[in-house]
């Protein structure tokens, strides 16, 4: 992984961004946009009418941008106010308008032309805030609501839109006329050319999970589809998921393994988590796990959900060093020397073909690696005061970069993702004033070769690159 860190050093030094963006090009700030998290590959983005290109985890999208998923792709857009939109395979959504208003207000218009999405909208904080969803047959006005939108192609031509509301209220206007209020626990379907019905209808009883943590225990559950939900981090990305204090409810949970992350900010003599399955009012299954937690301790476990819903026993709990180590799939490599971690995966891959595997790195480890390499970065660039932070928007670096000609106070944001099954990094924002073009041109060849070398440093087929607060991971499959 040394090559990865060399590239990070060069990026922070401000000598690599122009590989991807013209000098003086505009950038979009996540403070006024939506940040993309890619759960499965095959997500593409188009900016303001430009052609679609492969999207990367941590990229930001704003007014006029489009995100689409093919038959395998899944993604989550998280807006600057904490609202989120989860996109299912085969879906297409467009950010028609996204603006920050007043002090904490947000105005959003989403256009969905096909597929399923799940939207968890934060309570709107100002009178001029607005969240609206448009489809070919409807528009829906939202205020603090969790709901599903399904735009379906009809065999007779045209589409129909179904809204299912799990929390809050939607005011749905049919393009052909009429308005209907859709409250929690109800749904409505409106085809193109049809008027809105007078009332919504109840959602039919369906399987659900109810997950409850004891006071003081933070937790996050991760669906087999990759979305997360829980009070830890305030996530509500899973379709049909609502969060209330220390309880999570998930309607129609997907079958498969569900990951569970638990932590306590303070010492907790007994922290417990229970998961119960229901069909209507009938309880079908229940499992619980409990242990003592030291302050800041983090634990990974899991449980398998089958039809019914039925539940397996909890997997034995394992201590982890980050939420990434808990959320990453397969055999997780998150400890030991950073430079030797990829070699450990290579050794594992020799005897474990076509096996799910993940590499995890934390913010603290990156900072340690940067500071160890900084005195002799390469190419005549020496770094000092280097600092790296990680969040959903990628890797953010600041440093003082010095050559024999100039000293630059630089900062850069880096996003990443799998392209052709290989790990790719891209600079999304750069500040490095006054960095002369001559220095950039002189370093261009070095950054070019170093960036290209990254694709060969990860010894498995990369399917996901995910950034979280304080860490990131790469997941994929070992060679056959």
C-alpha cells in the first residue's frame, strides 16, 4: 500500500488534481450538495446534461445532475441536512434543484423516471424549506417523512407511480388532476393520465423486524443489500426503515445476513440488543445479545434473516477498531501493519479462491503513514503539518508542501471507487495557492505513473469502495 500513500502525499501537496480537472475549473461543495455512497458497482452519474460516466464513492451531486443504476447497481445520496435517498437497481433519479436556504433550510426537487427509491427526509427546519418528488404521473410534497417511490413501466405503455409511507405524510398531486394525502401506513398508486383517488389505502400486513437497544447503546444494522439503519450515525438508508430513539423498525426485510455494529460512548455494565420478527401482530421469532462495554468499545456481529421472518442466533461478537471493520463484507483485514495488509490478503487468497474479502484503513493509520513518509515524500516535495480526515465525502488532506522553489499550503479532497474491478482514486477538489503551472507539469508524469500503479496494489477484484467517518474500506472477491 506504500504506492497508495505516495499518491495521497502528492495529492495533498497539490500536484495531481489537474490530471482530472482543468485548472481553474469549478467544483461543488458537499456543504450545498448531496454525497454519493455506492453499495454495488454499475452506478453512473451525469453532470448538468453531460454524458454518463462511472460514479465514485464520495462524489457530490447538485442541481441538474443525474444518477442511474443498472440491473446490479445500488447507491445512496445523502443531502447536506442529513436526508437520504436510496436507489435500487434499474432506477434513475435526477436532482432537479438542490439549494441551501436561510440558516439551516433546504430546498430539494427530485425527479424519478423509473425504478424504486427509499427517501428518509429530515424534519424541515425553516418555513421556506421544501422537499418535492416528481414522477411522470405525480408530484409529492414532503415534510419529515420516510417513504418508498416505485415508478413502474406498464405493458400497455406509460408508467404508474406507487408511494408507500412508513412515517410522516405525503401530499400527492396527480399530473392529470386531484390531490390525495398519504399518511403513515398507507399507500397510493397513480398511472399516467389518471387522476388521484380520493383516499389512500392501507399497506397490506407484511413481515417486519423490530430492533431495540438498551439505553446508552448505539447500534447500526446493515442489510444484505448494503444500506444501513440505526441511531449510530443517524442512518435510515434501508428500504422500509424508520428510527425512533433506541428502536429501529424495518418493513419487508431482505433475506440474508444482516451485519450489526454496536458501541457505547461511556462504560456500560450491560448493553443489550434484541431483534424480533413480526407478521402483522404475530411475533414469529426473536433473538438477543448482551455484554459489558468499555467506553468507546466497538463490536461486530451478525444475524441471518429468513422468510417468515425467521432469525438465526447472533454470530459470536468480535471487537473491531472502526465502523468500517464492522460494515465491510467477507474476511476483513483491518489490523496489523498498514504496508503489509495487502500482502496478508495475497496469502489468504492463495488458499481461498473466489472468496469475499475486505481491506480496511482508518484515519489514524493514514495520518501515521503520511507523517512517516512526509520527510522524503518523492519528486523533491517535502510535506509538513500533514493531516488526513475521512468522512462520507472521501479523504480530505491538508499539508504544507515545500520544494526548493516554493512553499504551498495545500488541501485536497479525494474520492474513489472500482473501475473495471480495480481501485481508482480521483481528486474532486484542490486548493494550492500559489502553485505554478511549471511545478504541476513537472510532477504530472510522476503522479500519472503512481496513480496507475494503484490499480495493481489491491490483490482482489474490487467491487466496492466505501468512505465513512474516520475510515474507509475496499471490498471484493479473491481471484478464482
